[in-house]
């Protein structure tokens, strides 16, 4: 294989392109938007830098590996800063819980909630280490192209009761309701419902404990910029602002891509980091086998969307840590509303991102950059007009932050805007406005997820949140490793 085209410059597309280019495959990335990054887009307004996300960086080694492939060091292009605590969790009754990998400090935090749970947490961590070994180290970078590969993995997953939910597993080790929330909310960061997502996802705790939680100085956008710089240094080409209109096929081969501007390029292989439904439904309209795959993807369950309020305010807030989770009054009931009932509830839980406490350069002097993110139902479950709903929800979210953290927030706001499910659908072609593609349930994992290589077009590949292993930076970078291995083995 001498040449490849990667559609989409999200983390998965960039990681795959770097791997291919490092191996000597002339690779072109074609990106629809005016900037690379995909979901990790960036806005600059009134002197404030607003990252679209993802803003929690774990397993930095999976990123460092992308530079090491060509004997370079990531530190040449990106400065990663440790974040401590990893998260501060806050409940409506005023309870705070600082979560980190500082063992004595974490034990003290757990003891504040329930001293009996300190030992339970240690046992939970042993479980997490086991599923990390089986689910991440062994299977996280391997493509599942046939059912036999799933059968092979089944015994180790069965050993860890993969059919049980993360919340159920956590609850078998600890009794405090607050600690159960603290140890299960992580699946929401990859689009999964803690009540239904496989217990395998408890591996996130081991991932964070060993690798820490990090922030790219200047914002996630600087990690994206560093990846692009490295890719271009290797000789790769990035084409921005020209959406792919179709993946061209001839018989059972992908031959290249054509963009909306009329630009066309042939290649030995094509890989898509675009939304998985968009890829099959829109970019592969001319392929009958692809339309059959599209029909099966349409029947699957998709992750919820997000409503994000970005705001820049006067003042600095050293007392508000980089990452906070502001839990609402309900946990399971709220999750049911989002995932099952398609209800935009009166209450919500928020993830609050405060990058200027780590890097003041992301706001004008004496100011702060924030975003508040609330999981909401996707447009298939809640088909509302977000131009009407958005301003109302934005005000309610800012009111809640005012009530709990920044009393005069409305007077301090210099600039603000929100990003809704309709924006995910428009800007990212995200099916139903989903923020994380396919929901990570057991029956939509590994072989049951979209395959890293198409079943009928052998030189057409997929990377990103919709493929194995799933969403989140380690997930999509892992999918790039699995897909690159397939492409390079088959391209020899």
C-alpha cells in the first residue's frame, strides 16, 4: 500500500494518519471543517480560548507512542500538565469529594463518606486492574472482525462478569450512595449509562490511577495542533474546509474520494473517521453492501447528546479546581430520563471545566474560561427545536453554577455561547446529534460495534468513536492502532 486517504481530522483520524505516514504510506487527511480536531474543535472569542472538548486526557502514553514511531518526542510539540485532584465531585447538600490517585488522601476522602468503604474501594480497584488487563491491554488495540475473535475473548470477560453494569459492580464493593456515584460516573465521559454499561468499563479507574489525568497547555486544541504539526513534518497532507461528498467504489474496492468542491483523489485505501452513520448512509450511497450495513447501524442504540455552555467571566477562581462534577438531586432517575425516556428533566448533573486555574493564558488577565456540560437525550429521543430550548437551559445551568459556586455569575459574564445536539448534527454529521456515536453496551462492544474494516470492501476502514473500542481519547487512539495494524498488514 503506497497511498491512503483518511476522512476527518478528529483524534482517531489524526492518530491513524500519523501511524500510516510513519510507516511510509503517503497519507492525505480530508477534513470538512475549517480547523482540525473534530469534536476537539476550538473557538477564540473576546480574548478567551474555548475548547469544544474532550478535556480530560488520560493514558498519555497512547499519545506519546505516536511520536515514538518515528523516533520523536511528543514534548517537542505538546506540553502536558498534570491535573490534581483529577475531579472534585460536589453534591447539592454541599458535600465535596476530591478524587485522585494520591492513596492516603483518597482513603481519607472515602472515609469521610463511609469509613467501611475504604477496604471495599481497595477490592474494587483490584477488580478494575483485572478488567484493565483483559479489556484494555489485551483487547483495546485489536480489531474484532469475526465472531470467532469475540468467542476467544469471552472467557476472560465472563470471569469479570462483563454482563453486569458498572454501577452494579461498584455497588457490590461499596455501600455509600455518594461513593457509588463517584465510582460509576466515568462511563458518562464515553457516552455510557453507568446503570447499563458493561462492568469492563471500570478499567477507567486503573487507567487514571496509573497514567494520571492531564491537560494540554493552551487547551486540547494545542494537542490537536501538535498532532497535525507532527503529521505534516512526516510528509502527510491535511486538506481543510472541503467536506467529502462520496467515497468512490468500483466493485468490491474503494478507489478514492470526491469532495463537495469537486476535488478528487485516488488512493490504495480509504479510512473514515467521520460519523459512522454518515459514512455509510451518505458517503457510500453508491455501494449496495454499504447500504445493508447502514440499515443494521440504524437499528442500534446511540449515545446521548450534550448541551455545553461556554462562558468567560471577570475574576479568577483558585478555589474551583480544573474538573468538577456537580451532581444533581437524582442519579438513576436522571439517567433513565436521558437514556430511556427522552425527557429533558428539570434537574441535571454537570461537568464543569475550568482550564484557567491550570493555564491562565486561556483568558485575558484577571478573567476565567469555563464550560458547563450536561448530558441530554439525543434528537431521536428528544426531537425539540434547540433554538427555543437552548437559551432556557443555558440560563438554568448558569443559575445553578451561581447558586453553588459563583454567586454573581450573571454580572461577571463577558462572553457566552452554547452548543446543542443540533450543532453536533450540523457540524459533525453526528447521527441523531449523538455526542459519542454508538452507546457502549455489552451487545454493542467489540465485534458488535462497527468493524474497523468493512466486511465487504476490503480496503475500506473505519476509526473513531463508532468502532472498537469506543469513545474517549484512549478509545479512539486505540481504534487507530487496531485499524493501522490491519491496513499495514494487508497493504504489504
